[in-house]
C-alpha cells in the first residue's frame, strides 16, 4: 500500500482536547485526497458511580455530536463518504449499560481504545510506565475480552500499554495476545498521532511480532486537529513504519463497516 484513502480515527472539539470545527476536519480530509472519513470521538459514557470523565464528549454534547456530523454527512455526500462512530474503552462491569445507552444514537461503529486498564475511576492509565507484568497481562486480557464481544471495528493503538519491564515477558505475552487476535480476525491500528508525537507507540517490537503472526493492520490518524488529517508526510511515515515492520495493511486502508 502506498496511499491512505480512508481513515476511521478522527476526534472533534467536543472531547475537550481536540481543536477545529467539524467542517474543517472534512475539508482537511478532502485536501488529503481521502475518500472515507470516519469520526470516532472519545465516546460519551454514563458512569453509574457518578464519575465525571474529563477527556470525552460530555453526555449533554452527545446529541450535538451525532446531529452535526449527520448533517455534514448529507452535505458532503457527493464529495466524501463520512461515517460516525466512537472510540471507547471496554469496562466489563458497565459495558452492557453503555451499549444500551449508545443504542439511542446513529452510531455506525466503535473502535476500542483501552486508555484505562479496568475501571476509569481507578485512574490506572495504560499510558503510564510500569514494569509490572500483571498490568501488561491485565491489559491484554481486557482487550481480548472486549474484542470477543464482537462490537469493535478495530483496536486503536493496541500497543498503548507502556510496559518497561523484562523484554522476554513482553515478547511472550505479546505473541500470545496477537495469536488470539489473529484468530478473531480484527485489525490492529498503527497510530499516526503516536508516531507524529514520538510517543511510546506505535511500538516496532509489537508490530514485528504481529507481522510474523500475520495480523492485519490499519492506519489510524487519530486526528485531534484538522492538520493531522491533511499531513501527507505523516501518512507516508506511517506507511514506512508498516514496511519496516513487515506488517500488511489493507488496500489503501479501506475497512468494511
Ligand atoms: Zn485513543
Ligand atoms: Zn483517538
């Protein structure tokens, strides 16, 4: 693959840490020559505990998110294929309740972004450095459980767990995880934002193992600004990253919704 024509990982200002109007994202996608643009902002999520999450679309902005994007989808229907989804974590205790809540919206797809390990209220983030193998195992276990629900289009930044411990343990656990993922046939994402920000992901070790196992990958821009969508240099960087690891990406990054 040498061109990205589809991207399913796009945020909006409503999550509180992305910038730009919805329309600007669409215009940027058109400038980059994208044919498919999927919005997947950090999902609105009710917490029975009353927990307030500061990094996602607030509950009272959920209608606006779906309404605004649905209108733009119609407006731009001759120029670009727009899809409306969300990026969500999987919390086993409340996932059913969450799905029930989401059923009121015209949500076309979900991508899994496991930013917290088990419960958001604990504040145990997948991004935090840790050499504890139990956290690594816990992360993989939870992601696997999430994928088995059959609700997700793909796994966003599957390598977000910031494990700094023994490399042999990392390799063994990652291999075990990716073999299961392969059986479930769900794509894993090479995250553009991580690459552009020089974060600990996308992780070459992770994707080299995935390439050996034969997992399928997809590039996700994870745009928190319109500029990231239109940055062709960054798209090429992602494609190069894939080539260096040997992982296969679907033709022009298209996925079946
Ligand atoms: Zn994410
Ligand atoms: Zn994201």
